C-alpha cells in the first residue's frame, strides 16, 4: 500500500462512516420500514408488488407519463419498468397508449381501477408520512427536505452511470496525493 492509499484509508476511518451511520443504509432502513407498513394493504387488497405500487404511484402522480420518465423517477432499469407496466396493464390498473404526437412513444395513464387504488393507498401513505414527520418541528422539517435535496443532487452528480464508484475512488485517491 503506497503513501496515498494509506492516507486515504486513514481519512475513511472516521466513525461517521461506520455501517450504522452510512447515509444509504439509513435511508434504506427507513424506506423499508415505510414500505413494509403499507405492504399488507397493497399486496392483499390490490395484489400489487412493491415495484408495482411504486410505478402505480409515479403514474398516478405524473400522468400522462412516458415509461422512460417512470424509470428516471424510480431509478429502475427500463426492462424492469416494462415488465411491471405490463403487469399493471394486465391487472387493469394502467392504460398504455401510443402518444398522439409521436406514435413511436407510449403514454401511461391510470385506469379508473388504478386511480381508485392509487388514491386509496396514497391517502394511507400520506397519513403515515405525516405521522413520521411529526418527529420534526417546522424548522427541522425544512432543513430535512433541504438536506435531502442536496444529497439527491449530489448522488445524481456522483453516482449516475455504471461503475461510477470507480471514478469516485480514483478521484479520492488523486485528491489525497495532492
């Protein structure tokens, strides 16, 4: 291990980077708790998978929407979006139609059944989120959303594309060398 690598390793010994403090892990744990709390509802009542509910929610929020936009909103690969949209179409939750402007593109909209499920689940989701956010006062809530926006922008900047981690490690190693 060269001097630069040793220096980089020492900077990574910061306790704030331990497993229990890593932002991505903490976000995942929180997201899983929130998702599991609703899973009984959307799985039993509507026969939706977690991915199905996520895409239904995106279509419901932004309709009419193109599948590529769904992928961008969810960060899902296009093949996974396509498979899930197909399932939602088969179950009668989503309509898939050719775009009137560009017939090569497909537009997604909720059906009446999809809209009903979306509103039902989203109402409960809003109640749960409201209760969760009661842990924060108004100032903390504003700071939380501001921090989430900053982290989201930084993640998009750093982590987009395959093997983005390699560039991050290379850049960090170069920074230590200087």
